[in-house]
């Protein structure tokens, strides 16, 4: 399963269960997720791709500049 930067996913396991998050990186083995509040851009959550569901929605690259912009983009998608 391939992921792209800016893709929105829903977590299905762990403390982030049922939380909408944004993919900030993908290294083939793990997906790195942020939401701008609990998980900031400087400290993304490393997650197994089996524990997330793709939503087929994306946010623009300019929303990755600050945590505040990321939170705003995610709130519009909810």
C-alpha cells in the first residue's frame, strides 16, 4: 500500500483510534502522521500502514508549513 504526502487517513489502532491525521512521510515500512495538535510536525507519529485507513482526500502542500495551518485544514475536512 502506497501513501503520499498530504493524504488524509483515519487511525484504527492505538491512542489515535478513529482520529483523522495527515501523512507527512512514508518510508515503505511505516507511515508518519501528524494532526497539528497532539502530534506536531516536528514529532510525527510512526504507524504501521495496517493500522490506518485511506480516505482518498488530500490537503495542499502549503498546509504543512505550520501546525496551525494543518489543524485548520483538518478541521475543514471533518
